[in-house]
């Protein structure tokens, strides 16, 4: 039978794009955020359904699949409640986050749709929460096989970020395991992803690519990045350029901001603020600016021509950066898709 996939919490399509690159037929994406529609549909040619999963019925998903297909259901519920910072506040506190129980809404859809294969992707800390245990219980009750999931170090699969993600796969056919690492992590670096882009200055836009634009820098931050060395910290700056907070005892050890990347090293995790020089190690290796939107997208392994700018709405750099930073890296989506295809092939499903 043909294989078709539906993507919940699809965002701008990082996971869907990767699944398509692996040869899966993705037939629908669902997300609450209407600002993702243009990018998702324009780049992937997949219908985008703007819906809150809390209000959805399983039939709405079932209606997206054709008759007599092998159904795959994937999703990355919002990660914010399970970030390292949130987890430190304790389980009871994170339960108050309105996004906390969205994973169980995913479970509700699984009970109704009962797809053949499921993929759930999130941050590693989710494994230590009660909500994850409840999700696993749903899978067990519904007869799914799962190995409990894997913490993926992104460079092991060719993604140039110092980033760990948690991937859980489940199948009602039999055991399913993520394919082995495909790359030597030491050889995965920033250089081949962004070195060949045209140079731009802070506050400028490349004439040939509106996505290759860098945020403006204040005079003080321009001085700071000029004093920064690749792989270094703000401690390399002269005293007069240092932030007041870093001169205090409480801030002296906080060196993960205002950094330059190195060409021949793994890059930092792309967050929603990768375009801001002061929020992490997002300084370009040699140019005096933070990463451009295009560079962030490339480090998230989006295709070179993936278009994030809707011509019918006012451009907002912060929104585009949020879309990119929140996305599942495309290459990770491809790895998940390859795993699903290889698993189904064992049962003569192509």
C-alpha cells in the first residue's frame, strides 16, 4: 500500500520537508500559527490546516489520507515547557504552562487515527516528565512497539549544530529503531553551509536574496564584534566594551553570549534569536555581524531556496527568525523519514 504522512504542529515545514526528501508522501500539515501557512504551502506544496489541536477530531486527520494507504502520523509538540530552563522550575510549575499537555492531545489523535507508524520529536528533557510517561502509556495501550526513543546529537546526522533532540518512533507492526548515525561528528562544521554566501554588513540585505539579511548593530556592539575572535568570548574584549552585568560576580561565568562562531567547528543551536549578536554565539566567523536569516535557515539544513518571506504581508525579521528557530532541522526530518521507509519495507510496504 502507498505510504502517506500527516504532520501535526508542522510550523513552516522543517519536518515535512525532510520527510519528503526521504521519499514520503506528506498530505497535510496542521498548526495553530497562521503565519506559517505561506512558507509551509509555498515550499512543500502540501495543504496547511490552521487549527488548534485541542479543538480537532481524529476524523479531520483521517480525511486527509487517501483510501487504502499506510498511515504515518508525526509531530513535534511545542518544546518550551520542557526546555532546560523550564525543567529547573519543577514539574508542578511547568504543568501551569498552557502548552504542557499538548503531547496528550497528540496521544488523543493517535487513539482515534491509529496510524501504522508514529514519530514524536522534542527536547531530551521531556523524557523526565510525567506527561511523557502518560504518552508512553497511551502507545502501550494502543498496541504500539517502541524502544523508548533516542537522544540524537545532530552532528551525527550531518546537522552543523551543537544540538540534542529526542526522537521517539512507534509502530504497530513491530520493533522500530532510528537508523544509525550517518556522519563523523568531528567533520560536520559551519564552513560548507554558509561560507560561499555573498558578504553583507550589519543592517544590510543581499540584493540577490532577501533572506540573506543581517540585523542592525549599535555602535557599541559593532565595536564588540570587531574585538571578538572566533570561538572566543566577551572576555577577549577590552574592559571598556564589557557589559556591566559581566563585571559582576554573578555574570563573570556566563560566557555563552556575544560569541563568534568558528568556520571549522560545529555551530551553536539555532534558537529563535539566532539573528541577534548578543543572545548567543551567533557572530559570523569573519564578518562583523550576527547570522543572517538565510544562514540560520541553512544551518537548520533547509534547502538554499526555501522561501520564508510572504510577499502579501509586512516583513518582520523577528517572526521569520522565530519560524526558523522553532523548526525541526530538515535533515533530522529526512532521517526520521528514512527510518520509517526502511521499517515499512521490512513488511513489504513501499
